């Protein structure tokens, strides 16, 4: 939050994803791109709330093994990087894309459950990603293209996981089991 206030509510440029600068050795850029959720405001606070709530629930209740949760995050991050790169989208929204990815997976996991949205009203869990997209459109006055990319990649992950096509590599499991 301090960087927003010190930089006039702007994300620092040295943290943006820029592939040319990554190739010159600034290897942090693909990772820090996922930390930006938009300018500080109502949309930012709602996004952070959703990520905190739903990612925590997924981690604690749905992934018995930590390596499975890491595979989910790596799949989402790699797919989002590829999707933004191929689609020519703006890579500054990667944090928001990842939150849409996580909310979609959470919504599919808890399909049919009633969800309180900021304690104002309730909706069914499977409608939450679409509420997120509508929030982007209404609060930011832009088409929810990035939300839809996160939803599409979340759907891909869900299908691959149900079909047992995604599994943690043995080496990753060994790292966790050695601890």
C-alpha cells in the first residue's frame, strides 16, 4: 500500500512484466506482475478480500498435499503468462487474472453453496466468477477480458484435474517430503 501512496496510486514501473527487461536479467518481473491488483480503491479492496477468503479456503480444505496446491498456482500462473503473451493483453493485470482463476476453482469446488458477498447479499457459489466479471465492468468501466481469461484457465485446470491429467512431479513431492 505504501508504494501506491508514495507513487501517486500507481504501480511502480520496475515491477511491471516486461519480457525485454526479463531477458536482460530482471528475473523478478514475471513474479511481481502477479502482485498488482489494480489501483487502490474499492475494486482493489474487493479483489484482495476475494483472494484472501477463497485462496485460503482452497489451500486448507481442498488440497491435502501442499504440492498439489503449488501445482495449481504454477499451472494458473504459467497459463496466464502464456495467455496474456499470446493474446497480446496487458500484463499489468496478472494479479487480477490470478484472482479470477482462483475464484473460478473455488466456485466449482463449492458449487451450490450460498455465498455472502461482503455481507450485503448472497449468491450461489457458481455465479461468483461472473459476479467478479460484472464488478470489473461496473467499477472499472472496462470489458472484463482479463476476468474471462482467468475463468477460462480456471475451467481448463478444473477439467484437467478431474481427468487426473495434472499431478505433481516426483521431484516436487520429494522436496516437500524431505522436510
